[in-house]
């Protein structure tokens, strides 16, 4: 299987539909002329054919595009002023389609009127969908990539540290395929995805360009750092680990099983619970391979749980038997309140 890297245009809606931001960040002629990039539907969940999602990834000249199975690392340029900052968006295993292979799926898109829905998405974002609706445009110019949903691992780019991704992203960020960088001789093997942890996350604000110079603070990192400091006062520095094996916070005391905590910088506790649950289960599965005992999984948001969040939490606990806990973070004074039982060790 090929191992490659490719660039996506920026998108504010998790690449599920055009967001209207791409022309403000990207300098390519197509995006500037039409107001969108074809890859902006790459992770949409509405349309599946034969168990696969379809999308477009720019590889250079469509006439000489690759075909066959591929493992892709996808990256994007962050919408910030000043020097360019880049972040990895996803890892996905799929297949590049040849010109003939793309015809059937694209015809199905037309028959199911999904192309019309795509055109509506473009219009809502302020773009021009002419090329989507033009029957003379070859199918492989519209979609050229297929993958199964379970072969996608998505990393929200604004929650990532661009510095950590710097060495993984090619220096010349054109829209084409790049060879995936080989690991250095002294570095970890490619199959080793473990992470030892870090001291603190960066909290310098990102300044988004174009739209009113809006200041976007790294709220997630601020909460993560503050929560780490709070827990260190209770358990000591050695017991509170930040970003160990990619978990936001791990509490691991000498005499108690560990607790994995996922931070969600949202005021809707239901949304935070819904988004964080899958991540925690994945982390727990990874931890299980180490033989370490888990006591609880916890999600921390900025919102007090409402009826909807409590109903979901109770259903997960009662019907699935999962040790999931939901906490609320408050800045002033710094405090963490749990809905129900406190999952952390007590002395």
C-alpha cells in the first residue's frame, strides 16, 4: 500500500460541507474563482455507496493521477496571520479511483440528487457550483477517492499543536501527493504511536485572518493546563500526566487505578459528552494493551449538564455499564465539579 501525504484546503465545518472560508485562506485559482474546494465534503456522513464514502483529493494533474490503495496523511494550512502554520487533519486508508472507476459513483451521486445538494451547500457558502453541475466535467475531476468510514482517524486541527506537526508536513505545500517522511534512525518506529507526555500545552492565541481579525484563544489548552495544575496540588506532579499516549490528562497514583480525562472546551455538556466518548473508548482500548488497570473515564466541559446530557450519561452507565463521568470546569475560582460520583482517587 502506498504511503503518501496530501493537502486539504481549510474548512470550518470539519470537511463535511463547504464553509466559505477556503477563499480567505487559500491562494489557488480554482478556490478563488469558485469559492470552494472539492475536498470540502471528504468527511461528510450523509452519502455512502456500498459501504464507502467518496471525495476528491488533489494529487496534481487529474490526467496523471494515481490509482490503487493508499494510506494518506492529510494536512491543512491554519487560518492565522503571520507565518504559515500547518496541522495534520486525518489519517485515512482508501483507494484512488481511475477515470473509469469514478464514473459509476458519480452517476449515482447524480441519480440520488446528492450533486444538487452539494450545489446547494456551495451556494449557502457564497460560492459558484457551476463546475459541479456541468455534465462535461469528467467524473474523476469530481471524485477520485473512496474509503470506508472505519478507516478514517480525524484530528480536529484547531486542537492540535502546529509545532508538533511541523516535521511531518512537507516544506512545499502545493496541492499534490508527497512521499510520507521516513522516521529518523533515532526516533520511534512508525508502528509506535505511544507518547510520553508533555509539561504544558501552548495557549498563545491564534489570530484568524480575514474575518474581522477575530482572536481565537486556545481555550482547550487553557482548561487542560489549569486542570493539570489543580490536580497536581491534590496528587502531586508525578501523578498527573498531560498528553500521555494522546490522552488529555491521566491521573495515575501509586495506590489507585488510573483515570483518563478528556477535555472539551464547550458549554453544551451533551455535545462534549457525545464528542468525547469515542475518544475515551479508543484511549481505554490502547491502555488495555499495557496491562494497566483503569478505574474510570471522565469528560470535562464548561457547561453544567442539562436534562439531555444527564439522560445520555445515565443511559450509558445503566445500559452499557461503562464507568463514564461528566465534570464541569470553572475558571474563577479554578474548580472542577462532578455530576454524581467523583471518579478521582480520594485520601
